[in-house]
C-alpha cells in the first residue's frame, strides 16, 4: 500500500471529496429523472396515448362524475388506477408493461378491444377489492360523509360495519362510476 497517498498535501486526496460530490450530483439527477418519469406516466395525457380512439374508456371517463363535475374536482386516471405508496405503485407500473407488449404484438387491437375489455375490467376490480378500494378512499373519506344527506339505501350500505360483515368495498357496489360496465 502506498503510504504517500494519504499524507496531507497528496494530490490524490482531493479525489475523495470531488468523487463524493460527483456521486451526489449523479444520484440527485437520477432521482429527479426517476420522479419525472413516474409523474409523466401518471398523467392523463400519457394514459390517453394508448386509450383514446382505441375504445370508449377515455370518453366514458371524461363525461363521468370523476372526469367532469360542477365542482371542478377531477380524478385523474392514476388517482384511481395507481396506488400512492411506492412499492405497490412500482408493481402496477411494472405489470402495466404487459399491456404495452400486447398492443405492440397485436394481441389487443382497435378491432378486438371489446373482447378483452370485460376480463381486463374484472382484473382491475379484483385488484381494487384486494386493496379495499384504497384509491377510492384517498379522496372519499367515509369519516367525513354526511350520511343524513344520503338516501336510506346509501345510509344502510355506507355503514362501515355492514361493509366488513359482507366483505364488501367501494368497487363491490360502485361499478360503472367512471367507466361503463363492459359487455
């Protein structure tokens, strides 16, 4: 080992802090790039890139209460379809690449999308049910509901004890809120 390397005044000693600064800059750039890509792929424009014109899901969403309402509060595609927590979000992002693959190889096309729509929708509902409709609850906080302003049926069904007993969650009843039920 070269003992002169670690002596004060050694020209190589400056490489340690310079290397550290370079690594910090590279790490910060990588983190910002990763975050930017995640943000971009959560935008409606990104989702529309494949879905608009291919089927009716975009048009259905745009005229739904989630896409347009008198309050101007809009839920984006990712608000409903992408978890907020990091690891579940990454899982969804990775699994979504199979949809891109099927579009590229022609398994799913403009002509046959309706054939695939029902199983795809059922998969989304099953995933939401497993997560206890967490994406719904990110916006719709049951603790803040004014049950007295709801119909008798809604009051009965929105009783949280009733949900647990019947093993139900938001998507168990609220099917077709943002998209029509597939045939």
